[in-house]
C-alpha cells in the first residue's frame, strides 16, 4: 500500500489512476495501481495548470518548456519519508526513458529551497531535473494535498493521470506501461479512466 505525507505531515494510503489507456500494459498498471485520486484535474482533456519555477541552478523553467514530451511531474519534499522511498525508482525511470520522449520532473516543496534540495539530490545520486516551489504556490494550483503526488502529462499539456503516494516506478508492469505509451503512435487518449475530483 502506498503512503503519502501531508504538509502537516499525516500519512494516508493512496494509489494511481491513469486516464490514458493503451492496451494490455495500461490494463496491467491500472489493475495494480487503480484507486481514487484526491488531486486530479477533471476530464481527460483538461490542460495541466501552467507554471514557472526556478531550477536548482536558478534558471526559470515553465510547463511550456516540456511541450512535445510526456512529463511525469512529481511533487515531493526532502522531509517526506514516502518521497525518499520512491526516489531511487523515479531515478531509474528517468534513466530508462529520458531519451524516449519522457521527462521526469520533480517539484520540491521544501521551504529552504536549493540549500536543502541540492545536497539531498547528491546524497541519493539523483539526476532528474528538479524545480523549487518553496511557497507551495504551484502545488496548490495543482490541488496537491499530500506528498508525494505525481501527475502524468501528455505532449500537448493535458493531464492523463494522477498518483498519490509513494510508488515503485521500476516495477515490470510500470515499465511496460511507459514503454507502450512512448513507443505507441501519437493519438488522443483512448478509453479514458474516470477522474474523481477537479483541480481548483
């Protein structure tokens, strides 16, 4: 069972719901991770909320910078125990698919920003890009109430799925889903899975 931590930090179970269905791999992943998502963005055609945040190097990065690629947007914090649990598998997913049109992007909720995030990344040997949201402004825009929370966004900027709680992103069925998603033809989501809530 997945675990999440709120900013207060209360832990609760949570799992993933994909709105994108691409055959057997999606069915496998959905069967393993299917559940209600407390922070979702409404219908499968809803665009992901725009953002501009600083990177660990002080550069501005926006959602628009990632258009044309699938984006796995992971909200986390260095003080979040479940976040630490899933970091190695997120890094494995990043290294496996970064050249296959998938960007794994972390958004840190740490109030002290790069001062604590940079050494954390080094300690865990993490290389995927991270942006800083110390005031949780973008987290609130996405309706994030617990950490970690992960959004899958398509190349057109639409939210395809939401996961609340730590997950092993290197499981065979998860890798099969992403392999199928990235190798398949570019098309609109088929058989979208139901969302349970809408982002503000």
